[in-house]
C-alpha cells in the first residue's frame, strides 16, 4: 500500500459497488451509458467506505485501493480537517433506481443509535429523473402516533399514515434520522447520507424477495427509533433562477453535508476547500477535473472525489453540463 506520506493528489474516480435489491430497475446503466451494471440494479454505491459495499479507485497511482483504505492511510489529507473522525470517511454517495417502491423504513439518529444500536443516518435526495406520477413518502401525517401506526401495520394500511409528495427532476429533500420514509416507483435519485447502512423496515408492501419469501421486517426496532416530533420535511424545488450559467447555487445544507449545483457551458470553474473533501457528480453533459496537471474526464453520471489536500481543482465543460458538489458543512 502507498505510504501515508506518499499521497498522489489527483481527481479520484471509483468503481462503485452495485446492489441488486428486488425493487431496482435498469436506468443506472442505461441513463449514464455504463458498462458492467447488473441487469437489475437498485443502487450504485458511488463513493463508499462502508464495509457492506466498498468503492475502489478506478484509475491512476491509487487504482484498486478502497475508499476505506485511503481514508485510514491518508486521513485529513483526504477528508479534511472538518471531518469528525479523519480515519473514517463520513459520508456515502449513492444512485438509486426505484422501478418499484421501496419499503416503508426509518434510520436511527445519533441519540437512538447510541441507545438501541446501529449507525445513525441522515440523508438527502436529489431527484435526477422521474416518471409521470412519481412520488415519495416522507414523514407521518399529522396526528399519527405509535398506536395508530401499529394498527395500520397490523391491517396492512401503513401507506395511509404517510405524507406523500409528487416529485420531478431537480427536487431535493432532507431526510433526518428518525423520519419514516419510502421512495416511490419511477424515481432515479442521487443520495448523500451519513456513512451508515442501518435500515429498519416497517412495511414492505407484502412483496416477496428474490428468494421468493417476504423480506425481514424490523417493526420493534423501527418504532423505537422513530422521532414522533419530526414534521414532514419540505420539498426543495429547483428555482428557475438557479439555472444561471457558471454560478454556484445552494441546494441543501445540514449538520452533516452541504450541497451546491452549477451549470457550466464552454467554461471552467475552480474549486478549493482545504477543510473538506469535495464530491462531484456530473448530472448531465460531460466535464473534466484537473489537479496538479492531471486531467480526468468526467462523462455524464460520473462521481469524482477531490481530496482536501488539493490546493485547487479546475472543472471544465466544453458542452453544457450540470454538476452537483457536496462537502462537509462549514
């Protein structure tokens, strides 16, 4: 392994870890022209240091190393001084293709994870594409309490307890730990989340798994970590004024991540942040990233990690391109 002092700083593109959950579709391959994607692909763990799905560097001097190994070896030079633990990559980035709706589920927050176990998980979604009629379930309807939800689960009416929002491309929303939620059918989503894989299923729509049997539920655990005080979050619809070219626009901020977006047209922008890594995703078009004279092409659908040690990174697009950029919050 490359030593801690030998850190070649360049734009890092990774081989993702693919997940073939039963509700997945085929758009992660088709929408971005990717090769080697499973025929049914529910999730692509784009930038992941989680042991349940490690992503590995695809090119350059660090090729083959996992994001977890890079973080352990290079610490703050990779993740930045604002990371709570320089030896553990703090976030996980995914693409999610929901051909069918996901289970009704919840993740713990820091307090309930400490009390009941598991890893805390707050996440955010950006809708990249949606079929007509696509929706998400976020939060419980006003007045729904533990007894109401238990009865609904017993009678298989859990959907009636959920707040439902129609979505379209460009929408973004924050899903804090403790909030009941489910992605509906027809959504292609870019997800940023804490580095966690703790999910408690409340209801799975009486669906059978790939083995022909119902997937496990975790009702007791889920009820224990739901934050019954959380209101349904607001959908953040992309502002038409936010399509101005070559200007960074805020999408969403939380205590765990900050996301911005930019549209480049035959132009370039310089990004730098010594306190945090920077995670790029090319939503549409093509671009390139250059650090220390090393240029890496970024086709549509590419995720790229810019180490915090990069003094500057130049992002260039010779055609119209839309990019999402995530960092740790200031």
